[in-house]
């Protein structure tokens, strides 16, 4: 008989499994979740709160799944890249970004604090350590500057595969602690909304990761931006805007032909924000395409009256790419035009370039090898 993966369950289905299949009381589910997520154990045998007999009988029918770390690379700037092999042989990646590389650090420690949150108390005392995780193997959106997009769509990740990236990296880096999570790795999270929402529930309710320290990045699937707060815990929203006219945006992001800039901005304006909450706009600077002063002025207009900040990401080039990285002067001039108009704009340096840490690039290396 095949063993049942205890990490495949949400709380009600775990309770049902334990009651119906094991004849155990429902409170065992809460204990199991505590050990699997907060204590991050990988074997039923490690759950010392259970009697030896219970551990043995449960091990006959169930197990706790993990993800196989295929490769772990550290970049010169301290960025760590994890390449995971899924059960079906596909690869996904996560990137751990240390504080000196993470230029977006909130100066005022604890500003996103949720009263009474255990994990947040810990996070406040520890240096900011951001983990970028994947939501899909590959991506169907096909942005022309993105290597994951060029690979195409392979499959959606299961909730446990999304959450396990966090748990697995956390086990590797202990006693250091992941303090922030961004869904900015491979894939379009809003194209896998059901599983992403389930993963967010597990991260916030089982692992007690503070909602305000999680950011979901989307290419702008407008109706799903509207749906997101109804189906998932209230995490931060980042939108990859990347252009200021429909013509240019449709050229570099085909999704814009379906959800143009005005419908996207309408969905964003309606997105509920907590006090002091802000929308993050990502803007990949492509030389000669979207990096002019006119673009900067249009961007200021688009963001008018939206509590927001802009992350400027100079294009991270890859082999065979058709785009150019703008010069440092042009990047600075673009930033200045935004800040002079009162926008918050941060230049995100290319992280871990020597280990191909940009979106989807290590995965691509494996793909090409096969
Ligand atoms: N699908 C989501 C999240 C993953 S992509 C989204 O598009 O938002 C994460 C970020 O990487 C996006 O902002 C995207 O615009 C950016 N990105 C992709 N390829 C890039 C490249 N070659 N150089 C710089 N940024 C890139
Ligand atoms: Fe997909 Fe995001 Fe890459 Fe676009 S930028 S192809 S949405 S992963």
C-alpha cells in the first residue's frame, strides 16, 4: 500500500484522515501540523510528543514529504540559489537574498508588525533574509525578456511544493531565519491561484509566517488581482508593470493584450490595502524600449494617488536575448525623474549574476543540458 503524504493535507482533510483512517482524535492534527511546519521535522519518528507506538503505527501508513535539493549555489554577493528536483523530475528554484543584497529593507524595524505574532518577534531581532520562491514549473505568460517565459509552461506546483521551498531552505540555513518571502521565482502565481492561496494559508496558519512579510508578484492578471483578497490571506502585492503604454507593454508582455494597462490599474486601485500598506511596482528597464524620460513621466501619472513604491530592475541579460541592459546613467536618470516627482523608486541590482540567479536562469541551464 502506498504511503500517504501528511504534507498533502490542509487542516480539515488531515483531521479526516486521522479520524477515519487512523481512528485518532482530531487534536492530533494540530500536533502534527505544529511538528511538520513550526518544528520542521521530516520524519514521523521525530515527533516525540507522540508515543513510540503511535509513531510506529502512523509510519506504516503515512510519511512527511520533502523536496530534493539538486544543487545549492552561493554567489559572491551572498545570494544562495536552491535548485529543487520535483518527484516527476522537473526542476524549480528558490533564491535566498541576504540583507546587504536586499536593498529594499525597511529602515524602521517592525513597521509591518502584527501584534501578538510569534514569528514576527523573532524576525524583528534577526537580519532580513528574503526567500524568493516559485509557484509554477515554467510559465505560460511568455514575457519576452524572461527566460522562464521562454521555457514555456510545464505545470502548476502543488501547495506542498510551494511551502516546502520555505521549509527546506529554512532547514538548510538554521539557525539563520527566513524573515520575508516573495513569490517572484518561476511562474505566475495568479495563474495557479488555488494552490498558491492554499500555500499562503499553510505559511500563515501552520508556520505562523506574518502575512505582511509575504509578497506576491504578478504580471497583472487583472481579474485575479480582484479575486486574490477573497481567497487568500492578505499578503503584499507586487505588479510587474514594465511599460507605460499598451503598445510597448503588449510588445514585451503578451498578457497585456488581454488585460491592458487601464483594466490592470483599475484592479490595482481597488485592491484593499492595510494602513501604511503599499503596492510595489516592478519595472524591468530595457534599453531603448521603456527607459526614456517620457516613460518615467507616464509612470508617475499612472501611479498617481496609489500608495506605492517602484522597484527598478535593470534587465538581466541572457544568451540569445534581444534586449539591452540600459547604462547606469540612464537607470539613474529614470530613477531621478521618479523621485523628483515624489515617487519612491529603488534600483534593484542584479542579484547573484554569477550563479545565474535571475528569474528562471538556473533552471534553464539544466533544461539545456538534457
Ligand atoms: N510572474 C511573476 C513573478 C515572477 S517574475 C511576475 O511576472 O511578476 C519576477 C520578476 O522578474 C518580474 O518583475 C519580472 O518582470 C522580472 N524579470 C523577469 N526576467 C527578467 C530579466 N531578464 N531581467 C530582469 N528582471 C526580470
Ligand atoms: Fe512568467 Fe513572470 Fe517571467 Fe512573465 S516575468 S514569463 S509572468 S515568470
